C-alpha cells in the first residue's frame, strides 16, 4: 500500500497496540495454560482512548483457587520476559498480523466493525480520518517488530507499577 511514513499514520498507535495485545495474548496462553497448566484461560486486554493519551491493560485468568497465586506470578513473569530476554520476534508479529487481518476481513460483513471504525471520524480533535477506514490491512502489514517491542517497553509493565487483584468465586 501507499502508506508513506507509516509511523505518522493515524492508525499506527492503534494497530501497534492491537498487534501487541495479540502477541501478549498468545504468550500468556502458551506460558500460563499450555506450559505451566495453571489456568483454563489467560487473556490480555488493552483499553485505549481516542481523545486521551493513555489507557490501561488488564490480564485475566480463570484458574482453580489453589493455583491462582501461581497463575498471577506466571502472568507477571511472562510480561517481564517479553520486555527482557524473550523479546518479540518476527514469527510473533506475523501470527498476530494474520489473526488481526482475518478478524478484520470477517468483521467487514458486520455493522459493528463499520460503526467502530467510523466513531469519532468527524471530530477535529481526534487524530482519525478516512485513511483509518481504507488502510487498516496495509497498516497491520507495515508495522515492524521493533515498533511492537517499543510499544511494549512503553507500556509500563514493571511489577512495582502494576496493581494486582485476585477474585475467587
């Protein structure tokens, strides 16, 4: 596609965060569920805003009460590893990109995706324009491994900055 300097595109932060969330979802599922068998499910959720610079992330797991402390620790370790010795690789990015493009193409058949893509499009203070409708797939393919790693490094996942909460039902 003709994205030019893709990092200045209004979709760049949004798509990079989506790719990061997909990479971390896969990492958490693999580390906490498949390798350590501590949870039934592990998910990374990102909440970002169109008009506010910032957001937060939430990691959720579904585990047996006796394993929940270990699952929490495993999640923290997985996030820390992605910032230090087990950094994001091209295969992580390619898998995440494939997943996002597949979801996007399937979503094009729904009203919800179109409404989500057009939300705030006419607001002058939101850095979003019609390129956000047109360039999504090209942007997903343009983002590089270092972009996603830089976004993770900026995410502030340091254990002393993260609040943890365990709920048992």
